[in-house]
C-alpha cells in the first residue's frame, strides 16, 4: 500500500490506530465513503500486519457495516412514512367529504322538517308569569324526534298536591325537566329499525319487555305444514326421518316438505312416500317461509345453521333434535320425538330468539356504502383472517363511524351471542346467553397482549376495512362457508339483522343454555374438595 493511501485512511502511533472518513455537510456518512473505508480496512488487514491491531480493525469494519445497514433502514422507513402520510391524507380528504355530505343532508332534513311542521317549536318558551311552559305537541307529530338524538323538549310539571294544600298556594310549580326518547336512524337509508321500548312518565325512564325476556309461543291455529331438514350421510338419521315422516302424516295429518335429496332417499325406500313435497329451484326456497309453519332439524348445530341459512328473511320456529357430537342449539332428544312434537304442536312452547348478523361486502370501487354485494346472514360468526398468507392480518375497525382499533394478528371474529360458544370461545371470548342482544368483537391471536375481546350493543354497525398499506389481502368466511377475499380498500359491514331465528326450548332458554355448556363443555367440572379437618360445632 502506498504511503499516501495509508495516510489518507489511517495513522498509527504508540500502538493506537485512528481511522477517519470524510463527513458530508448534512451529518450523514454516504454509502460510497463507507465502502471505501471498509475496503481500506480490508487492505490494511491483508497488507499491513500490525501487531495487536487486527481485532480493532475488525471491530471497526463491523461498525461501519452496521452504520450502512442503519442508513438503509432509515431510507426505507422514510419511504414508508411518506407512503403512510399520503394514505392518511387521502383518507382525511374522503372523511372530510363524507362529513360535508352528512352536514348537507342534515340541513336538508331540518329544512324539510321545518316546512312540514310549520311553526311548531319544541323548545321552551317563557310565559308572562316567568314560568317555563312547553308548547303542546300536535298529535300528528308525536312519532317524530325533535332533535338529532331524539331528545325533544322540556316540560314543567305542576305539583298537584300543592294545588290542594291548605295554604292556598296554587301557583307553586314542581320544575322537573321532561323529555321524549325516540330512536334515531341515519337517514332514510338507515338499516337500524327499532320498536318503541322506552317510555317516559314524569321524568322517569322505564323500558318495556325486551327480547331478552323469556318468550312463549302459542298457536292461534293448528300448524298445517312442517319442513324436515336432516344431516346428510347418516344411516341413523335416514331411518329416523322415515319414521318421523310417517308418524306426522298418519297421526298428525300434516303436510310435509323435505329437501330434494331426502325425498329421493324416501322414495328409494318406499313408494308410499310420494305425498312428501319438495322444491325445484331457489325461487321456491325464498317462499318457504310463507308455506311452512314449523321446521324440524335432525342433526347437530350444523344442521340448525343450514336451516337458518335457507331463510333469507323471516324464519319459522325451529325444533332442533340432537343427533350430532355437540348440541348447544339442539335441546331435544330423538328417542322421544313423539312426546316432544306432541307438546310443540299443542303449545304453548318457550322459544329462544337467536339474533343473526347481516353482512355486506363493499368493494373499493363502490360508489357509496349502499353499493354492496348480496347481503349474507350468519347465525354464529363472520371471521376475517389472513388465509394462506404468512403476513399478519392488518385491519381497521370502526363502530358507527367511530374508530375502534387496528387489528394485527391472525384475524378477527364478529360473533352473535349464539355463536359465543363456537369459534369466539376458542379465541378467548366469553360465553354469553343467546338472548342477550349484542355483537362479540374477538381478536384471533392478536399481536398485543392488551387486545382483549369486546361486547358491543346490538344497534351498532361494525365496519372492517383492509387498509391500502396492508401487505396482503384478507379473507372473510360466513358461518364457516361462502369465503370471500377482501383486497386493499375493501370493507365489510356487519349489523344486527331484523329477522332472528326462533328455536324451541325444552324447558326455557336459560335452562337449555346452562345445560348445554355443562353437557357440551363440562363447564367448571371438578372433583369436590375433600375435608379431613375438624368440623365446627
């Protein structure tokens, strides 16, 4: 090595080595200078053996390589930050445009309401005696909410006891604020339709009986038509179905519908089953709820899921018989089917209203959130996972346009309370009584220990979005089938469906639920603790 080159890269004195490289004005060492410095160090190691200096030069070379890697990572991080900033800017513009449109629609709605209500004012006015009196509300507008969230007005209630007291103070007023509660839907296209369950009397809020109460079904007229759905590829189910069909026709004089596959099996066994009816195409399936009074399922919980998926709207009452491995929704035993069906057909019976989720996929190219694919109804859960990809799932979650969280992990489960004992339970979710109205929000193997499951109210709409910076698409499955790919920019909307699935109870909904988790999961089953010590006298 020439002396000039050696002087430009290193200087030795008293056994110490100092190596300096040029530093640009911005404070960072460029990669070219790093390369020349590393090359100089390698030449020093090869051509100038200095006793005691080998380890120091090697350490310095490794340090230079570490600096070069750090610079490369900084450049990659800067590019990623710029892309993320551009994405957030784009989403901010979209959100700003959406808010402007919503404000414009709200102003139009207020203008429309003002034009139809005339001079009606739900505010408080002050009379000549400086007492607050509410203007009377016209009967024609009693159903309309006067404010955005349904709080209509204030009212002054007169204390009737004070009017009749002996002091003659008839002008004494009990000033208690009065209000009216009404459900608020987001525009005419809102899909949240609720019944009046909240009432008000003298400032006290009370609620009417909700669907979480035990519900009893009483037949006003005798059932005429029964649909029987069976578990496929089971010899025992096929034998039971033939016996049940014959008994229902001969003893109960009922019209019987079965699936086309089951009708072929029955006719193969005997031509006497030619009275059994079936359907030919999907159009007739859509009209089944207008013909069938009762649905009987022979199988496990999967057969109940199949029965619920056949009805895209209202569902007739379902009597589920247990012929599977697990029976969270099948309380009736097949060996006593005659006694059970006698009791059900005679009535009244207790039923469980099992809520369903209405799921809609909105593609990135859609014009608005109502430009969706065909809705899908699920009784258990909808699962969004990473599919075959090795990358973590990246999902953005919103609840009624309020940001909830970003999901990074194996995926997310949106479950009904009926599905709380299924996939959601395996992922760490809680078991919930099936008549509790709510949506379970359960992460699958999240990348954060603080990410715990949630239970959301039934009236919200959950929106799951695959962001544009996601490394891979996501996959959504509905009750374990109908798998759909969600690309970057696509969204999944989930809300409570207006058509629950009524299932008959053997005793009542609470008794059936507790028995199912005891028998199916052996919940909290343990040996009784022995007692060997002295007993208290």
